[in-house]
C-alpha cells in the first residue's frame, strides 16, 4: 500500500519546519498514527501516539481532566484540546493531534454518529489550541477516514501559520 499523499505532505512539512508530532486518538483507534507511519522517513517527525479509546485512558494517559469528562463527556472541543496538548507533552512533540467523536452506528454521549472533534495544537501554546467540530456522514470506516483527512488538513494549516 502506498503512503497517503496528505500524510506524506504533512511529514514533509513537519521535517521542513523542524517540528515533531504526536497523536491522541479515540474513534480512529490508531488509524492516524498508522497512516503517518506509512510514509518513508516518518520516524524523523512522528514521536508516537496514544490510543485512548476508553474514556478513562484520556485521563490517565493524556491528562484530560477527569471531572470534566464526568460532567461533560468526551465528545466536545475542550476534550479534544486537552488530548492534543496532553499527547504533545507526554510524547515530547512540538505538535499534538487529537480526535474524539462518534463513528457509529449508535449515538454516544447524546451525539449522533459523525459528530467528531479534532484539534491540532502547539505544545507550548495551549491558548492557541483550537478544536474543530465536524459533522461527517457515511459508515464507520468512512467517518474514521474523513477524520484522519480532516486532522491532517488541520495540522497543515497550523504549520502554515493559520488556525
């Protein structure tokens, strides 16, 4: 299988910028990291990732506030932000990428399938971490794939100085 062109572009931009990246994934279950590591030379930019499919792992591994999760659940912008900043910190990367949401087919935390939050964040600039809400459609596989693509695009915008 050849590398995903968007992943290859992201790795190239990370290398050009002298940056590193880490991931914290929920609904994608490791697909973000797997897609990045298909790119030859990815090890120079990809530090590693956390697959926090279970909510308690978002707290214990990525440092998401447990009280926040208890009160608000995990499918929201602040959780995505905390996940992105947490994985960057834990993996000692300059950029953290995170996704949390519902791939379906059933709703979760009152949110329908296709509700996803992504965040690309600079580790040392948490105040600039901006999560995006996505409303995706399709089956589980399509929603997971669209999440990866959206997260890579968000990371590229961050590297290009956009938001």
